[in-house]
C-alpha cells in the first residue's frame, strides 16, 4: 500500500456586502498537495457551496424559502442577487488562497 496523492479540503466563510445586503458565502477549497507548481492558484479548486446569515437593511432573511422569495421578487425588477453576491465574493479569491496557504 502507498499513498498516491494528497489533497487538502477546507471550507472558507467569506463575509460579503452588496449594497444593503450582507451575508456569508461558503466556499470549499480543494488543494492538490502533489502539484509542483509554485503558483498556488493553479493548485486550488475553489467551489461555491452556500450563502448563509443573510440580512437586508438589517433585517435577517431566515430560511431558504424566504431567501428564494426575496430573490424572485428582486429578479422581477432585474436584480440578480446570486450573481451580485458571487461576483463580490470572488473578488476575495486571492485572500481565500492566502488564508488556505497560511493555514497549511
């Protein structure tokens, strides 16, 4: 028996604010520890997992049903919260990679 490869899987919570909407985006980072690349970005697979702790104008949006109603209401006016939140969260991609690098 021998170990063929090593992977590190880490969940990272990223606080995000888009206008008056605040939430936590959860990402799962899978790092290939066998890669010989010096650039960590080529070793990391970052996948969006979930949005939690959502509030709008200081009012908590509890549960997926309420979150979906909120999104549907705004989508009818042309506001795509999923796209806006994920776009803002991915601005922190290098911070996520740095955090994983420091932790390992």
